[in-house]
């Protein structure tokens, strides 16, 4: 039986499936570790109702994710938060666009990275469109 072509083909398929599953698990673990590293850089979420909070809505993959930040948080803090989300590939490039007012403003530009939410008109609230692009 073990010398038959059906057995050999089934064995080869099983080995390929096991290798593929192991590769997928390793990739998931790597992405989860990267998300944890980005999340560690995100400032702690302020309590509701505290003065100086900014409530932001991130539009990610067709859903809305709400989170509070201090008004002194920066674009870098927002990018780290977005890269920690499960819908986002942490290795991909991320573009944030302030869609609170028109015209929309692309925030993922180097000269805006250190600006605060208050300076960027994202305080006391705002909406951000999240787009992923190839890294």
C-alpha cells in the first residue's frame, strides 16, 4: 500500500498542507509580535470625560474604531496605534487622512509627524481614514 501512487500523492499533499500551516502560523506570530511592539509605543488611553481628550474615529477596512487620545498626542502616536490593529498588516505602509473637514488632509507626511492633535484640528474629535499600501 505504501508503495502505491495514491499513498504517495496523499503523503505529499499532507506534508505540503502541514508546511503551509506552519508557515501561516509563523507569519501570524510574527505579525502579532509586531503589533505588540507598536501598541507598546502608544500612550495610555485617557479616561472618558477628562479635560484635553480627543475622541477619534478611525475608518479601517469598512468599520469604525473609536479611541481617545490626549490632545498633545502626535501623528506618530496615531500611526503606532493603527499599526497595532488586527485589520492592519504591521509591515505595510499606512496612510492616515484627516477627513473631519474638507478638503481632507493627508497626515502621513514626515513634516507632520510630530504635530499634536490639537494643532491638526483633531481636537476635541475627528475622523481619520486609514489606507494600507505596500511597504
